[in-house]
C-alpha cells in the first residue's frame, strides 16, 4: 500500500488494511518462501507529518506457519509486531546505485511524495521469524537413533551425552614420525 503525502491531513492519518499470504510471497524470492506459510496479515498504520518528515507507526498481526527445528512438525507462530519509522525526502534524485554513508544506513526515505508501506510490513514480518523456530520451549525433538518424535512417543534408546564438544579429543593420540 502506498500513501501520498498530500493525503495525510494535519492531524495525521490512520490506515488499516489486510493482505493475503500470496501478496507477501510475491515480494520475496521464491527460495525464501519455501518453508513459510502465511494466510492473512492485518496491518494498522498511523502517519503524521512533521515538516517534510513523516512519522509512521505500524502494528502487524499475523500467524506464520513454520517447521520446528527439533521435531520437524509444522506449527503456527503468532506474530504481533509494532515499529516506528521516520521518513525524510530522498536527497538523491536519480536511481543510480550510490554508496551510502554510515549515517544514511539508518534513514528511511520517500520519493515522489509517496511512502510505500509494503516494504515496512515485509521487513517486520521477516524480522519476527526466529532463526531456530521451536513448536514449544519444551520440545524434545527426534530420537537420534530411530528418528521417532519424542513429543509423541517415548523410545528406549540411550544416547550418550557429551559434556563438551572437545570430550572426544581426550583419547586422541599423535604418533611421532621419524
């Protein structure tokens, strides 16, 4: 969704809209969307002009269908994200790839008096996806011997626990060559 600055009144603008999951996946590369499931995204935005700048507050509510990294079962992760952005007019008038300074990395810019809210929503949803998604903190995962889901069925396999990743090196011996 794009908002023109001329449509933002002096007392601000509140915008609410919903998007379907396929909209989200169209904005990603195909390989980035293989492991995710997303049905509906609800978005509430408030925009306020402050001179040439625009303060944007966004709240996103959705559920992401993920695969647990321990037991490999699918689960739904509820997401509620809130964020604040400040947009300034783009100082560069051309589309050339120019190098950004360190100060410019944290800045958000608008061009042609239009703010694109889609980029904000996609960014915030991606930031909410955990690196190692878990269906629950107490997930037992899979048996290392037979591969059965330990959350569903117990098995009798005993797995040796190693206190340190370097514990196997205690029996390592180096032969001296002549």
